[in-house]
């Protein structure tokens, strides 16, 4: 088994019902955050973290993602003819971002099933999973931080954030103990899905970044489907915990839930404010609002 994390899986077959009616025709992963689709932020994070091969798990009606990362010969030719060289560089830069493969998930049978669809392309090596809805602003990138922990510890790594109060009930929550040598690392002994506040084993909530060993594929194949016939990634990781060390990692950076309308608005505002071409003008506009 190769020990280098070279591949990243992007489960992107969901229906995006929280953004209806926009997502009737546009995949939720293609909704724009300022001027880039949500999924592109994750792909750029993966490439900046040393990932060489992107595997996107798609579903019906998701062709726009493939078109986005492909060459657009008509657009490029038009931009070149009109002398729009900066825009041409942007267009060509997207198609040159990464080596990307697509696997179709024929039925929406859960996150674990979506990850399992990548088994043949990942093979017998560790890999990353990035949920496109979770957009993370971090330097160094969140995934690069996690791969550093994986390289050091040799076990699967789950990204976590500290969540206070009743909001913890919206997450999978780690059980375990803080690593004595690094307060950001959590030695995981178990996990509880969406516990009540009083039942939560910690404040460490799992969010959409994982670095996993390939053993998880076999365990997902053995996982009994739950409600709706879905196979959950959490169940596969729980089974993995019985055989291997698994770590939580509280990354440095800020996470936005771009799969939620309010989270998408927050991300749009904060990413726009950081832009050299938009920040000053947008900040002045916000200050002038009668809030």
C-alpha cells in the first residue's frame, strides 16, 4: 500500500434541496460563491495540498460540473478573438487545474455508498474525502494540515471543529481524548451521530474533510444499510476504529457551511471582503447600509 495521499474523492451526487428552486437545473456544487462554483474551492484546496487525482462522484443532472472543468473551445476562441487575455487565462486555468475522473452514483444511497463508488479508482492507498458544501478558508489549506497529521500518526484523520452548546446536535461528535503532545489532535475511541447536548461525548464535531486508509472500502461493503437503504460513512469509520487508530484534528482556519443558505451568505460576504478587486468597495457598501 502506498502511504502517500495522492487522491481526493468529492461526493457530489446530492439533490441540493435546500437551494430549490435554483438547484432544479443547476447542481448545488455549481452555485457561485462570489465568482467561482463551490466545488472549485475544494478542488483548489486539494491541489494546494498535494493531491494529484480528483475523483468526483456525480449523479443525474450533474453534467455541468464536468463541463466546468473541461476545455470550453468556443468560449476560449471567442475570448482570444476579442483580445480578452485575462479572462482567457481564467477559463483555461480552470480546465488545467487537475486530473479529474468522474464516477456516477446511480442511486443516492448515502455518503458511505458515494465514497465506495470511488474504490476502483482509489485502489489500495490512503485517500482524502472532501465534501464540497464545506468551504474552508485556511492557510495552509485544511487538507494539507490533515495530511501532515496522517503522515505523522499513520492513521485515518477526521477534520473537526469545536462546537459549543445545542448546535452540537447537528453533527457527528467524537469520543476520545486530547493528544498530550498536540492539543489539536484527538485520539478517537468512538463517535456519536447527532447527539443531544447532554449526551455529546465531546465538543469535537466532525466536518467535511477526511483522510482515510483503504481498509474503509471493505468495511463499507460489509456495512448494513440503514434508513432508506443508505450506507453511512460514519458506520464505516466506526468499524475502522475497531482495527486501526483514527484521529480527530481541529484544523486552523474557518469553515463555512455553503450547503446552507445562511452559511452561503456568510461565505460570500467574507470571501468578497478578502478580494483585492472587491474588498474596499464592498466594505464601504456594507458600512453604508441602514442596518
